[in-house]
C-alpha cells in the first residue's frame, strides 16, 4: 500500500494539486458542506425512526424525500475525498482513522440502502408492527452512531 | 484580556492536553455540520430547490430546533478552542472573517424573522417573495464563507 501511495504522490496530478496552497482547504470546505447535507438528512430521518421527533411526516415519507439528497451529497463526498487522497495519499491511505472511517462509510451506505428500500415498499411500513418499530429504531441508532463515528474519525485523521 | 483568558486553568488544560483539543474540535465540526445542514434545508426551501411540497413554516419548524441545539454546542466547543489560543486566533485573518460573517448571518436572520417572515401566511405553501429568497441567498453565501474561513484558520 505504501508503494501505491508513493506512486500516486509522484504522479503529475498529485504534484499539481499539492503545489496549490488553496486546493486542500477548498476541497475540504466542499467536503464539510456535503457532510452537513448527509448529517441533517440522515439525522432527521433517524430521529423520526427512533420516535424522538413525533410530529411531521412518517419515516418512510421522510426517507423518500431525504435519501436522494443524501446520495447527491455522498457523490460530492466521494469525489472531494478522492481528490484529497490523490493530493496526500500517505496522509489518508496509511492512516488508521481513515481506514476505520472507510469501513464505517461502507456500512452506513448499506444501512441507508436498506432503509430506503424498505421505506419504498408500503405506506406506514415502519409503524406496521412492534417488530418493524423496533427494527426502525435499531437502524436509526446504528445510523446515528455511524454518522458521529465517521465525522470523528475523519477529523482525527489529522491527529493519529 | 486575551492573554488573561489564555492563562485560565481550563484554557491551559485544553492547550496542553494531547486529546482535549482534537476532541473539542471533533465536537465543533460535528455540531457545525448539523447547523449548516439545518440552515441549508430552510434556505433551499425558501429558494424552491428542496422540500417544495411542504409549507415553509413546517420546514422551518422541523429544522430550527436542530440548528439552535447544534449551534449552542458548536459555540461552546468553539469558545473552548478560542480560549486555548486566544491571542493568536484574534490575530488570525480567516478567524476574523469568520466572526464578521457570523454577525452578518445573525443580522440577516433577525431581519428575516422580524420583517420578511411576518407575511409568511400568504406565501407559506407557494413561492416566497424576493425578499425571502434574497435572505436565503445571503444566508447560504455567509455560511459557506463561515465554513471556508473556519477551515482556513489552520492553513495560514
């Protein structure tokens, strides 16, 4: 992996990005703005799944409305994240906080796909039975924990 | 005054501890992303980009508690970081730009709340008037600059 990092860091593209002082903070700013979109859409949905917010549309309605925005923001996150890796490969790819973050990102994506698919199945899906309510609550908690973990691991890349 | 602040025991603790600063910074980032997300959700509804089928008042009512709760957390965490290096932050240009933009965002919000939003009943379900859309554009622009300048504090 270190060989790959060295190769990537030596490419013209990586050298070009690394040579621009404004590049990393600008891309990080776009990355943070997209995280904002992911956190608010999933946060509101998760709180609804957990019945922490009782008013407002049903969870499956929120899922239909919000998750497409989550995916849009995630696309920007993958692109800006890839640019940051190209610019400083060793800082990211060899970092344990980064690796943990990527594992959590994959799990969160799978979990969100599950919530999106289940929500599209039928109106009232998440309140149809006590089992479904418990499932929704469990998915909501898991999603919140992953969101917090991903942001924390992302920030800690700079410190470990 | 700033130097006095920097020498308070809790400020020294943050500055000297290995983990207190990164943890405080992580809490700050987590809270501020929630603030931006909630603010963007309200602004994008005013601009007719998202949540078009929901009344403006309903979108604001659902997003505002998130924005204020997260802002309180971000403010406390931000103040803690400021105290640990008050003199150098106060002299940092991106930090100053960030503070000015926060004041402007607060004024923009107050103008919207006390003047523009008064007639909300007439456009709650439809397209907000130009004044409301302008408030949303100002708000989004200011918050983008706040994030960017905040990120730049560590790069100058």
